[in-house]
């Protein structure tokens, strides 16, 4: 537990330096003069600077020689410096303004001798939240090469410190889900139950961790659990939205729980039933658990991501369940709630120790609802570590009516 850990559970500065050094070596191997990365998760991963992306461009800049800078709007200067300790934080006044932020960025690149051939995630800041702007190649006169795959490959293998943060996330997601199940009853609404469980779990987490805790998330500031509208027949919509639905006896419920911890996430989802399960509900629940067990059996270092999904799909086909299939078996998770690789027949990535996945094959029957557990697991040298640990059996997940 945390009591035995260091005074801070954040990723140490040396780990950020090691990540940047891997990127620097990659730039030199590809004869690139430097890198410009706009994606907020890439910036966070390489520098520790967590921010909310808006129409105002933010970038991490590094030369092939290892010189680093952050490029931010004026309103983020102090924030960037305090989170990273970077000596160089260049800024522009505002967007839209004169000169355009990308023109100011071009000046930073010239000053750092990043010219000619540049590694990028995208050729210019993405057009989000109303932003419009020129390509980076146009304002610099340089050619750009996309290096996002290199960053993704690095992010896919979690360090010991990253794994510790994901485990801590799972602890508080577990508490939030236990409270969610405790407060769910016929006549209650998903909004009231979700809010109560989320608030109580977050307050308990803050009481325990105190100043050690930072969410560093644009989406949540603590532990949380809810239903996101996956109640009754709406559960057959995997990505439904919350609708303040009233719980009723006979409902099949699909849940979700997590807690961002220094930016890192876990995923816990369970299928619960209000009242005595019908034979068909029990049949679908049992198949859902068997599908997940099939995935667990094939999550081994050296196997490919597609091998896992292929084995799961074979179970669907063997038991005539393909009419209830809607998505792949799972995805990686870490700083982003969805990361690659993906447990999908189209992803041939070889599984390696340190990769962390959600395992969530589901069954979706329009006249009955959805059936999906999701657990977060880490690939180890000889198999998997189950990071989430909430009960999976139907008896434990049946809510009295």
C-alpha cells in the first residue's frame, strides 16, 4: 500500500528524462533535426505537463541534441514551469492573435536549430475547438516525418512506477464500485446513485492519500462509478449516455468505475442484475464470463493481440453468439483511457511484459440488455497480473429487489 511508498507517488523526473532520451536517440537514427509534438498525452508522457487541450496550441519541442522546450499560450507559462521545471518555456500571447501561434513556434524552432527534417505527431496543431491554422511544414519550410508510432510503442510498455499508479487507480475504482452496488435499488435513479458513490469514494480517497493525490485528468478529479445509461435494454448500446434512468426489478446493469491517479487509469466494469436472474439472463451472463476467461487464457507474452481476439471470436462462433457481438476484446490503457495496442484480429502486435489491457468481450441482446465485465490486467513474464479484483460471479452481482 501507499504507506510503504515514497513521499510522492508521481513519476520521478529521471523517468521523464529517460523517455526523452529514447526519443532523442530515435531522432538521430532517422537523421531528424528535432521533434514537435502537439498531442496532450504525448506532452504529458514526455514532460509531466498535464493540461486541458483547447484551441490554444501547446507543443513539446526537442532538438536532436537533446535541448528541450515547451511552447504554450501566455496563460499556461507558470503552470508549465511548475509542473516540469523546464528552463525554456516559450509562449505566444493568445489565439487567435498576431502573429499566429504557429508563426511564433517557427521562431522557436529556428532558434533551436530544428530545421530541414522534423519529426512530428501531426503537421501542425489539430483543428480542435474552433482552432484554425497553417501546417507546420508551411510555416517552417521544413519537411516533416510522423513519429507518433514511436511514442505509442514507448507508452505501451509500462514502467514499475506506471504500474503502481494503475494499481492505485484500481483500488479506488474498486471502492467506488462497491458503493455503487450498495446504493443501487429499484426506484432509485442512476444519477443519484452514481453521484453518491462517486462523492463518497473520492472523499475516502482524499482522506487516505491527502496531498499525495493528484488526478492530472481533464475528465475527473477523483474516484468514480456509474452506469452511463447502460440499464435494462439500453445496456445493449455499449457506449450509451447517462439518462437519469430509474432502476427496476429485472434490469440488467452494466457499470463502470475508475480513478485517475497522477494521470493513470484503470478500468473496472461489471454486469449486475436486479432481482432473481431469469434463465436467459443467467445463460448470457455465464457465456460472458466464459468469453472473458478465454481471453485471460490467451494473454501471454509472445502471443499476438490478434490471437487473443481470434480465440474469443471462436468461442462466439462455437456457441452461436455472433449475433450478440459488437466490438473487439479489449484495448490498452494508461495515461489514456483507450490506448493501443488493441485486442483485435487486425492488430498483430506481440504482447510483451509491461503492457496493460482491459479485457471486455461483451454480449448485447436488444430485447434483454448488455452483458460485459471489464478487468484491467498487466502482461507479466509468464502470464498476467489481475489488477482489478472485484467479484465476477452472478451471485455476488445480484442486487435484491
